[in-house]
């Protein structure tokens, strides 16, 4: 069994952060490990506050996993500040495994989740260790130092971010005008995924996407193939997004999505069985078609 560690915030509503990541890992047949950098008090209506995990406790959890369990990949989300980033970098020392960074800086409602010194530490310390970094438009603007508003801007930002050390950059284009476009760049070629904008606000999309990326890398996919596979899975998960109350953000889960697929298949099988059984004749055309599949 392969293990992936997610280091990010804890969301008690299970819409983002380490809970969302672990759900993704398990849905793809990978064991999920998790360490919270902070607890984010949030639900379908947004963030109400954040409380950091005490640094001593955070370090003890890292040490336990580092010494006791093999790690096949690591995903880093909300990093809070430079002290947490240094510990994550220490964990990566000597490891030749995928590190995917989702450089979360603020919540959807504008709540700050990474300090200014933390942003600089992420750029100088973590980006050189990263396999892939997956910023959204505002995050790409901060990491690259340029204002990103268009697809050509996204490409230029990807070039600048790649120079800071990661093997590849994926800039998520949900904040640009019109339909979203995600841009992948690995230093030799650009790839674009054009999408249709959905008319709903879905919680935890960035977490799910980066968790999918690291999962596919651990499963042996190339950088490019991991990008395309993650985009396809995200499309399906967004279509299956749901509310946990009557108002507020929609939620998504690859685990629930896979469960719905299994349920649909069972319903189809049971429906076919009921049709076959109702005829009572072995030579019924429907029975023959069912046997011939």
C-alpha cells in the first residue's frame, strides 16, 4: 500500500484541507496520512477564524510519521508561516518523492491563511523542492511578481514561477474572465485545459485538484498525464458536487462520486435482473442480450 502525507489546514466541515485530501487519496486506492498546520473554523458560509497547531505538536507529528512510516508522496497546502515551512523542508530532506504544493494564501472570503514572511519562505525554501506547484490566479500573481489577468499572463507567470525551482507549474484559471482555462508548463511545453464555467461556488476545489495531482504522480503517471487525469476527475467531481445545507458553498468528494457510480451500476444491474426475472422465459431477447454482453 502506498502512503501520501497531506500537510494543510483542518476544516471541520470536511470541505477543504487535510480531510478533503485524505478523501481523495483513499478514493484512488492510496492510504492517506495527515498533519494539520492549523484548524480553520469554517463551513458552507466561509471562514470564521483560524487557530495554528502549536509548533511543538506539529513537529512531533512530523517526526512520528518520518521515522515510523514510508512516504510515497507529500502534498502541502496551508503552511501558515515560515516556521511550518522550514519543518516541511526538513521532512523532504533526502527524499526522492513527489511534493505537490497548493500555495494557499487566503480563503474564499479573503481571510489570510499565510503570512507575508510565509509567502517569501514558500518561494525561497519550498518551491525549489516541489514537483508541481498549483497556484490560482491571485497566488500566481504573488509568486511570479506580475499581474495575471489573461491566458498570456498565465503563461508568462508560469515561466517565472518555474525559474524558482519546481519541475512544473499548473496555474488554475478560475479567476479569469469568461470560461476558465488551466495552464500547465514544464519548461518545454505548455498545455491548456479549457473548461465550461459552472454556476455554483464549490468549496475545496484547489485542495482536491492538488490532491489528485500528487495521487496520480505516486501511482506512476508522468507530469503531463497526471495533469490530464486530474482535470478529468475534477470535471466529474464538480458535476457531482452537492450542498450539506440549504445555502452556502457546494461541496465535492471523489469518494462520494465513486460511491454514486457504484450505486448507479447496482441499480442498473438490479433493474435488468428484475426485467429478466419477470419474463420467466430463457429464450427472451432481453435475456440473450444480457448474456451476450
